[in-house]
C-alpha cells in the first residue's frame, strides 16, 4: 500500500510541475487511506482575482510616428508666415506648402529644401495666397531623414474659419426610391 502512495505522490508532483489539472488524478481524502502529506502537497487553485491580475490590459494607443518638427503660423489676409522648428538633427529636409478647399498659393518659396538641419534650428517659410470667402486650409508637409529614418509631418491651418461653405445651387429637392434626397437641377 505504501508503494501506491509513493507512486501517487510522484504522479501528483509531476502533474503539478507540468501545470495541468487535466492529467492530475484527484487526491484521495485522508480518511480513505491517502496520507495527509499527499493532501498537503495538493496545490490550491488560483483565485479568480489573481488570474485576472495576470491578464494584460488593453494596449495603449500608439501615435503615428512623425517628423520631430513643430510648425506655427502667423496668418494675415492673403499671406502666412510659417515657422518650422526642428526637434532633432535631420538631413534631406523638404518643406512643401499647398492650399486646400479652394485656397490657391500665389507666391512664396515652396518647396524649401535643406541638406541638413540641427536640433532647435528654425526655418521661416512665407507664402502668399488667394483665399475664397469660405473656410479653406493652408497645408504644410515637412519630410526628411531624422534619427536614421525617413519621417514626415503634415499640418494644416484654417483660413476664414467659421465662414459657411458655398450653398448648393437652387433646385427642386426630391427623394429617390431608397429615401435619399436628390436635387433636381433646372437648366436656365
């Protein structure tokens, strides 16, 4: 009988070392001929709170890596002075500026290229533009090699903020078969 208790204890220890409960036979109760030592060696089940604490939480959102630059703009009617400040040394830097939503560039140096820039260096870019009376945007893209990697940053500045977009031409409104509004245009 002692031989069986020793073999049972070895099986229990081997199963516990493997970490699986499915391969481990249930320990016999001490009153059914099992030894109290074998019952004492029975590992306790992990508490649900301990298991929950080990699970990793949701991953933190990651920001898209962009060029280490800070761009500020001084906007005036028909002109903008952009100040690009570099947060790291870089090479093969290009600064491009363009208009969005009807804004058209009329003058200024764009694109601007620099073979190398130093951390803390500032480049000024001045542009002239023709803006519509509605809201439009002036966009800037700074690209180059920073810390050995090609990186870029795009930023825009709103011109005429708060102005309503152009109204759609007058016409008759109807609803199509799917319930979507349709504007019927009349030829003049």
